């Protein structure tokens, strides 16, 4: 994987006549080293329809300076980006190509802008000599390379925080620059400014109008989850914390929306997409489910008195987990690189660009969205009643797992309705989430008991004590029974219908 760096910087307007103030007067600065002028030459790449620019990603090949090479930047928040770097080469390195694949897909990446900069660099150091930030005055000339356009030029000041320095230091730098009459830049990046000034038609368009109809609200939710799946693809590839879980949740939310709102969106079109989303969630779940199970079993062991831990319990758990997780990351990456996954992303684009709306989509949102929540809640009620009527055992466990999936779908329907129905929908989503959480914990216990039985059998076959695995099994069994006793009261709260007044009916 390419080298990663968290970039924290601020940009300021300048002219050829702008002079930096005395930077030793910045709080915390003991010395300023003038490093001279460096000439940088960067070519920025994007698709012909500027998909990277639309999502505020920048991809460039730069020569000059100490970090010549390929750079890909992802926005994190205002003034903060993650920069992935790869060595200089003629072609885009495979690692970086993978990180933009969910946006680019089959489109070509073409040179769109060339920026040539003369960078006058000043290094700000603290009392111990450690770098605090680099302040540079950049004289930039931008040339449009793709399509009709023109050249432009400007001068700007850039303050970039040094590695491991306190981000609050940039506040002190800004205070000194403000005193000198220097103001923050209106543009978040050089390439964004270059595109805006050389070809204004390539800048992102206005945001959609606020949703008004039932179809608008459903599509807003669908659009949000589809965008989340695309945005999390590179995070999963980078193995960022919680990225697999978040992507899996987005696929489930989107699939639930397509199924819940079948009176708004034509199921003959959306059902194949929902099926692909189900497959994707299942593939992503292989490693995530094992991760959750590992954490649960380790937590159980951590709370167990030492006198009840007999034999090489932790070593066996570690070996068992490692064996089960072997190859799962390679499998996940193979799924994301597959033609089937890219076809799913194209299908999601088509869904939000040309939605298969039914007549109910044109109606007011309140009645239609409330009806979807009630429909899913009735489905959940049926499953809860069926599960509670069964005796304890595998049959009830399976029925409670089915109820959990229904609770999740009803919760997501309430979340879709929240912008239109307000507080009642929020309360409904919270209560349904409580049901989902309880049933989720119950199902995790079912899976944990199956794992503990397997570990006990393996320990026994190896001549190790299986006592500890039995103790943990008993704990899981007792907790599952407790969750089942709690369910009627938790479900009773979720079964309340507070949506009628809010929906206008």
C-alpha cells in the first residue's frame, strides 16, 4: 500500500506584493529557517466528467521537491486531508488506481490541469528545534489540459502543520497573518481553484432542492447510502478502523430502503439491485463477524476469575481465530475489484439518476413514509410473536434472528421518514433500534455458544481441559435467557404508534 500522511494545512490569499510578517513573533516559534525556492510541476488527473473533483479528491503526478511522485488526497474535514503517496512512475501505480476505482470504474483518467509553482518555503521551529510548520509563498500558474479552457495565475500562502505538531499551532500562525492583513483563501485546494478559474463548467453543481414528495425523501436516503458505499470503498482497501462495518451497514440500509418503499420504487427494477446488495453485505460480513466474535470471547475471558481459567485457553482462542480469518482480507479486496461489484455501483448510479418511481412517489411524504414504517413494524410484530410462542431452543433462536432482521428493516424505514415526520419518527427509530440491539446481542450469544462448543471439542481432542469453555458457554446461555425475558417489554415500547398525527392521518 502507498505511504499515508495526514495533511493539516490552511491557505491564504496573497499577491506578488504580499510580504510575510515577522514569523518569530508567532507564539511558540523560536526560529525561522528560510529553505529557499523550489520549483514544482504537477499534472492533475480526473475523468472527463470530473468524478474525483465532484467528491473533492485530487490525484496528481508531481516532479520537484522532496516528495516527487504520485499523490492522492482524500478530504477528512475542513483543512485536513489524508494524502497517499507512491513513487514517481510513468503510469498510475496499482495501489492508487484501486483507491479511486469506486469513483472511476471503467472511465479513463486523463490529465485535466497542470500547475507549475515557485514555492518559497520557511520552516518554523520551536524552542527545542523541532519543526512546527512550513509556511510557503506559492506563485502558481495553472493551465487547462483537457477540453476548452484557459490559463490563470495567482499567488497564495500555505501553512502546513509539521508531523506530530499541535494543530492549535496553526491558530497562532493565522493570528499573526491576520494582523498583517492576510486573509484566508476562498478555495480549499489549488486544483479546485484552477478548475474554477480555467473552466467554470467543471466545478460541482448546486445541491439538490430540499425533498418535498415521498419520492424525494426516499431518493434522498437512497442517494446518501449509495454515496456512502462508494466513499467507503477506498477506506476498506486501506483497512481503516470500522470501515468494513460501516460499508456493510450502508449496504443493509440501502437494501432495506428498496424493500420497504416498494410502493414508491418499482421492485421489478430494484429487486435485482437489492439482491446484489445482500450478496455484498454477506461478503463483507465474513471478516467482520469473526472480529465481533473474537472481541466477545476475549471480553468473557478477561472477566473470568483466574481460578476458572484452566489450560492454554487464550492460545487456543488465538489460533482458532487466526485460522478462521486467514485470507478474509484478500477475499474482501477481490470482491471490491470484481466486475460484479463495479456493475453494482453503476446500477446504483442509474437508480438515483433515473429512478423507477411509481405514482405514490408524487404524493406528500407523511402518509406514505408512515405507512412504510407501520408495514415493517407489523412484519416485526408477527416475527416477535412467533418467536416468543416457541419453546427455548434452536427453533426459537432462529425465529429471534429473523425478528432481528425485521427490526433492522423497520428501524431504517423510520430513519428514512425522520426528515419528513420529525420527532415521532426519531422516537420510533430509537425504540426499534433498542429491539434490534437486544436481538442482536441474543444472536451474538447464539453464535458464541456454537464457537465455544467447537473450541471445547478441539481442546478435549488435544488433551487440554475443556472446563473453561463450558463455563463460558453457561454464561452465554444465561445471558441469552435474560435477553429473551427482556424482549416483551422492549418490544411493547417499540410497538407504540406515534406516527399518525405527524403523518397527517
